[in-house]
C-alpha cells in the first residue's frame, strides 16, 4: 500500500489540488470501481509512488459505453456552434490550468517541465482548432446526373468513439482525438496508458467543470486488455482511435473486425534523417538534436536512422557527437534536455541496441551506457558506422540513441530509407530545390520535413504510410475520421 503522505504529495504541489484525480470518470461521476482495485503509478525519475489510480474492469468499460451511447443522440443533435462553445470553454480551462497539468505530466511521465508546458499548449490548440472546425462540417451538393433529382452529401457523427492513448504524450493525444470526435458529434470513452493516467483524469475534471453533458466524455482507467477488449467487442462503439505500437495496432485491427469498426491508427515510426553534402551543416546538426532527443527520444516522430552523405560524414559525426555530449540529463522539474525513460523495458532496449550495434562493428562516439542520474536514465548516445544489419537500423529504438551511417548517392539513400514496414515521417536536409522536390515525392512516408524538424500542429494531417497507421489526425481530415458520409437523393416532381 502507498502511504497517504506519498499519495498526497503531488496534490500539495498543485495550485488546484482537485486536478490530481485518482478515480475514473464515467457519466460525470468519479468512479472507484466495483471491487476497489487500484494500480500504483510511480515517478520514472525517482521510482517513488505518486499515487494509485482506479483499476476498472469490463463491467465499468461497458458502463462507460452505456452512458456514452445514451448521451449520443442529444450531443449529436446540438447545433455545431453549441458543441463548439463547450470546446471553447474546455480550451480556456486547460490554458488556465497549464502549470498544474504540466506538473502532473512531469510527475508521471518524466519529461522536462518546459516540454510538458509545451505539450499542454499543443493539447489546447487541438481543442481550439476543432471548436472552429465543428462549424465547418458542411453539407455538399452534387450536380445531378438525373433529370428529376436533387442530390446532396452530408457528414454525420459515427456514434461512440473509443480513444486509446499512449504514455509519451498523455495530454495531447487525448485532445487531438477527443476534440475532433466531440466536434463531429461523437461521444467518447477514453482509455489512457496505465503508466500516465493522471493527465487524463485531470482533463476529465476540467471537462466536468465545463459542463459537458453526462456521458459525453468518459475516462476509464485500468488494464488495457480488459477495458479495450470490451470496447472492441461492443458493436455500439463505432470508431476506435489508437496511438501506440504497430504490434498493438495489428491486434486491435483483428479484434475490431467482427464489429467492422472505423479505425484510426497512429502506429510506430522508424524515421530516417538524411543529410546531403550540400546541406547547411550547422542547421542540420541543430535539427538532428531536436529530431532525436525531444521527449528523451520517446517519440514516434523521433529520428531513428541517420544517413549522412560520405563527403560530410566525418564532420557531421564530430559536430553531432559534441552537441549530444553537451546535453543535460536529470529530473523533469529541473528542466534538463533529457529526462528518464518510461520503464525498465525501454531502458533495456537501449542497452540491447547499443550492444548489438557495437558487436557488429559500430563505434560509440559518446554515451552508450546507463546514466548515474537514476535507474531509468540512459546517456544520450551517438553510434557511428552502424551496419545495415544492426537491430537499431530495423527496430524503433524509442530512446536517446542515434545510429549514423554513410551513403553515396540519392538513389541509394532513398531505397534504404524506404526499406522498412514503417512510413510515418522522414527528415531531409539539402539546399538543392530540385532534390527537395524529388525526395518529397520518392520517400514513402506520410510526412516529410525538409530542412526542419517541427512540422506538427492542429491544422496538419498527422499520419503515416504502410504499417505506421490508418487515417489521419489533426486538420479537417481528423474531424472527418469520426463521421459517416450520407448521400441523399430527392425526387423533384
């Protein structure tokens, strides 16, 4: 059992202690669960328990769908500007609670406080964006091909939306999905990662303060297999949106087949970072640091393979290793460059990937081992001359290890970059405008960043090719993912 002192310590650090909620939220009620089971949540930087969250089961998962399905007709029946008004109020409360939400995130996820604040801003942006988009989901007329008919197409909300979110962006991945679903007229059942539930329950507290009708926004904490499994079997859940690993995405795809759900899957990435000899190397190094080490490397957009043209390979290696070695490592509230990894599995993967690469002939330019800051910290690492058969060149590392390899021609690096089942994002650095255009077309990725790293935001369609997912989040397309197309044909006398 966790002591009352340990559980209350995080709440005492907040300006608004009620935001630290250890209960699920179903139908605007805080829910402990019928059997009182809980799961302990720890601070990855210190290993200290920060609280325990209700561990609900299939009964409560079904209850959440019950109230969401009951709320759906009235929510879908509101005028678009009425739904938008709820979202605007939610946005304002999120912004007002920015510092507390960031502190909660640091405590349960470990990311540096400046990154946590940035994520809260990012999360709020989705709510504001979809508040506006709710009013633009318009009917479309069709020029009739029949002499006695008028035709139109409209988009209608699918129904109950199940939203399954990861631990690396525990606030923004909820709002990116939920704001779009709510704007479209769907009601939501949300399952956050068991490792970072308190960011989700805090958003539920704010949603309740907004006054969302009971059942419109529900957060169900507990074992993922139990809760989400109940939702994949439930025909009333008409759309399932998931962000996480490709393996789990495949599983949910299979489990959703019998009820033929709409799926929006944002899955794994294996991003190449390509630097041509004509690049601005100072900029390429700065952007490489951002692309690799944001969120301590625990980001599906994180660069996972670095390909540097041979003419500038040695110079890039030297500069990049020096920049990496200067990064600070520590606890999130100290605002370092690198925080802890999420769990021991994540850290063990860094160790395995480094050892495998070195055994195959790679050179370690900096880092390469656990960091003394704590058991879940790993040194920011650069590996040079990493061979193509190394595990890190095929598997998503999800940590602060950067493997570098040289290439000679554009055709060679394009083929290498595309030789993966993933296709989320690719990064390219070159000054050649024609090459920018060629690479933008040739790379088999849903997003391509040229001479920069930051490309995401509420207005852009986020998603990948191949086994990096289905559908898009953000932009107008993210709203349409929660709607069904209805065609009307009226006889004209």
